[in-house]
């Protein structure tokens, strides 16, 4: 099938679907200029253009862990403060806006995202399950309260809660479990949808990568949108090659 015929078929399935679940990954936000920080396993840090010298000495895996935060909370917060500044300068792209529009079209709709940048919110999406947390959320280590803080840069590092406890980024770090309630809702959405749409994810990060196969086992059609082939491509009912910012608007407008 040509891309045009695949797109037409996928659009038909989307129109027919009563219940739709969507999983998004780093690819959709990369199209907005959000950097991806995770290096392939075993790769040493390399000099990255435009990255301050300090952060070229670290991989995400060196900083985004409970152990790193316990060892040096100031260093970890300096890195997150820098990341927050980069993300604040990015804007949602047409793919983000298309998904917000799809939510308005479908009464039964769930958006599951691996991304922590908040761009889906800024595009107008409301029914979002953030399985990896949100870079704009902070959690107190003492009272455990989670709040939003959009200040860039943060006025004091490391930041503290009104109760006096130190705050941490409310993000799922390497070695931590996903938030149970959010993950259970994501699994329920995958099991109950008619159509499962996957956009901009490598399909290698678990447990998120298990959602599309779960949906397929429960009878859903699976549509993948990605620039490259992934481990999901062979199992997807349709795999559309190209940028999410181009294909999602075309798919939802068809």
C-alpha cells in the first residue's frame, strides 16, 4: 500500500472507532525542538553541540536517579533547571494540536504520554495520563505533596516546599516504578479501546511499549506513526512513516 492509501484506511478506522487511546513518545516533542537526553546503553558521554560543558560530562542516566539526587541534589536540580529552560522555549507542534482536536471529536478518548515536557497541555489536551511524570511538577520529600511550578529559572536551588521540606522533580527516575494508579488507567484504556494510535515512540522502553500489544490482544486496531521502523511496526495494522506533525493532522482531518 502507498502512504496515501494507508492514510485513507487509517483515517477510516479512526472515524469508525468509538473508543480511541493514544500513546506518544519523545519523537513527537523532538519535532518541537525538545532535546532527547537518553544515550544508547553503554555509550559514553559525547560533546553535543549547544550543550554547556558541564552537562556534556553526564548522561541522563547519571543524573535522573534517586541515588544521584541523594548524593548531590543541587547538581541534579541545576540540570533540571537547565532542561526546564530549554523546554519552556519550545512550542507545541501540529501533531500536539491534532491530538487535542481528536479529543474533542471522541467522547471516549485517552492520551497516554511518556513525555514530561507538558506540550500536550499547552496544545489543549485534557485527558492525559503522564506515566513518566511532568517536569513542571515538584514533589515534597517531607509532606509528599505534588504541585506545579512553571518558574524559569527557579529562584532558589534546590527548591523547598512551604512546609520546609526539599522538593524533587515529580518525574519517574531510572530505577523507580511508574505511578500505579496512572499505569492502571493506561492499561485499562489499552484494553478497552477500539483503536490504539502510537506516535513518535521507539517502542523499546518498557512498560510503555507493552501497551500497543496489549490493545491488539484485546481486539483493537493499532496504527503506528514514526519516522523509522520500530519493534512495533511488524505487529501494527498500519505503520505510517513520517513526522507526527505532518501525518497526525492529515489523519485526523481526513
